[in-house]
C-alpha cells in the first residue's frame, strides 16, 4: 500500500526516509547535508511529497519523493518522481501500484504527465510494460 505522508509523519519517519533518499542518489548534488535539509524543508512546506510503501508487516519497504515541475516552454505542470528507493525487493503489486497512485495524484493536481528518470533496467522495463514512454534517454554532463 502506497500512501502520502503529511508534515508530522515526515518528521516522525525522517530517520528512515533520509537514508532511502541518499541511496536513490549515488552522487548526491553538492553539499549533501545542505541538499537534504533543503529537501526536508520542501517536503514540510508541501512543495515536495514523500510517499511510503508498506510491506505485509506494515514496515516501510519503499520511499518515493515527488515534486511538481513546470515545463519551461510548454508551461505544462508535471509530477516528477524525484527519488524512488526500495529497502528490499519491491513486491510486484506495489511496483504497479506506485505509478497508478501517482498518476491519480497528478490528475487530481492538474498535472499533464508523470515524469521520471532512472538508470535501473528493471524499473525502465516495468515502466514500459505499464504504459510509460521509455524512448527518451536522460543525459547529463557533470561540470567539474
């Protein structure tokens, strides 16, 4: 079961959420502590959202962070899956539930699309199977 956390729940579970977000980013941007503090602030201000997936024992097995982004040219609002991390193998039903729930949330908040980027082949493959357009590749040049 995937559910969106409120501000108090984010504070209560930050000790579990923070390591999951860090694990989702092999190379965290810039100063890691500053970045994590900004991300926490954004979630507490509801500018970013934390979702958790629970296993059969009601323990957190998945953390998802989303945020709204605006396409700079088309000016369309999109829901970006900013981070996704499973503490262990994500059950297939939860893996399928995530995009369904996020697409409904996106629709309810007037988004035109749910967007994400991933370097995990199984995530890309499953996304394609459930209807995502996976033809585009995210490219990045790091500036030293």
